C-alpha cells in the first residue's frame, strides 16, 4: 500500500482509499508522482501489462504487490473508495460498470466517454448507485480559466458573443508518447477518434461551463487528415463551430500545432479576456482600454489539482465542480458526437431540444 504525502494525524481524516484502473494513459504520472499531501492512498492498480506496470512501479519506487491483472480482482481484494481510470476512453464504461454497483466513486480522464451510448449507460449507473462520476481535464485547474469565468460572471465584458479554444500539440507521435498510449490514442474505437476527441473536448467543456450549461442549437465541424502516413486511422486536425442562440464557440483541436497550447479567448459585448496559459490572462475591458496582461493565482485547494479535489468530493467536504460534473460532460460528449456526425455527413447537425 502506497501512502501519498505525509501521514494523516489525529486531526485529519484518514486518506481516501484509491484504486487505479489501467496505466496506459500517461496522465497517470500525475497521480503516481504526487507528493506532499496526505489525502490519498493508492491501494491497488489494475493493469494486465506486467511490463508496463513494472516500469512505472520502479520509476516511482512502488511495489508490484499493488498490481493486479484485472479490475475485478483489484476491487475485490483492496476495496477502494474511489477509482481513477487511466486506460482508453472506450474502457471508461467498463470501469463504471464494475465500480458503480459496489458504490465506488469514479474519476475518468477526459472526455467522459467515446460516444453518447456509452455516456448514457455510465450516467444511468452513476445515478442508480449514487456515486460521483467525475471527468478530469487539465484545464479545470487553470487559474486563468477561473479568472475568465469570474469576469464573465461579473458582467465585466458584457454578455458572451464568441469563444475560441485552441488545444493540441505537434501530435502524439511527434511529442514522443509511449507505445502503450499511442496504440489506443490513434485507434478510432478505443479513443473514439483522433484530435477531435483528444483535444476537442477541452473547448466543449469550457464553453459549456461559460454558457452555464446552455444547449447549443447546432454543431458544424470539418476535419483534415494532414498526416495520413503517421495517423492512418484518425483525423489529426479539426475545427468545430458550436452555435448558441446569441453566441458562437469555435473549437480548434489539432495534432498539427507548432507547439503545445491550451488557450481560450472569450469575447463579450464590450470587452474580452484571453486565458493565455495556466497562470496568465490578457484583459481588455472596452474598445478604449488597452489590453492588460495579468498573472493570476492558482485556484484555492482543493480546486488546484484533480486528486485533492476527488478526495474532497468523495468525503463531502467540497461540492462537485461544474467543469468535472456529469451533467456538463454529458453535453460535452453530445457536442463531440454531433461534430463527428457533421464531419461524416458534411452537414450542420442540430441538437434536439429538451
């Protein structure tokens, strides 16, 4: 059993018992390498690839005794309170199917699911068994995005008219992701697509949050296959137009940027804010005002990183954040599904009214 961070003392609750479902998503390093907090303890890791497990266990000074060949065995023998899913997006449904009936809370890496069929099954299980089903995005923990949201909330920019999200990098192969990750990330079944799923989800999540859960009227998308020799099965460049009644979102998701980026532009009736990176924003409150670059603080704990947040939500000491909530992420998957349909059928897809 691996204790992450300092030992809990008599004044703090015992660390949350967490299981890890899969190691093929390299975002798992954020959990395995976590330190200086005593809120979590990893009680088991479900990973059938023993070579991969051994590599990571050795890297972080853990024991192979933590590793089980299947999720079912890990759950039965370690009885975690929550499970973090670090396998393919297609495997998220299986994790929830295994955990929800046992009352085990689940956090998956973005996006929630490969399609709406999987998402609906996952939501039904979470609701039936009263578990938290959270989706983790790196951008949820950016102080810049929180500052942009607060400016919108304060009506400092006027009502939103346009949002533009740029997300991606040079490509997963180009940046050197490991084989286990690359194999499913570039598979249309296991990932649900390519750059569309991998990076389109960020903009869809942030826009749903900024628009207070408003359902888009329509989605129009186009995709390019710029590097078919590198990514023969999936698209590597996507633009998605998300139309609302009085605003439009533009999502640019690509494995063809010259550098890694996760930035967001929000334009209101009178002003704008650009979340340049995790810690910096550029604010222009009116046409007459010059743009001002600002450094912003990290969000307060536990909203500064995913695993402290998971522990707090499961313990009931912090409410679910809208960005990671099931309701928000059901709509994210619906937007991605509509974008995929739009690309396939070369037409605008109108979302059903509710």
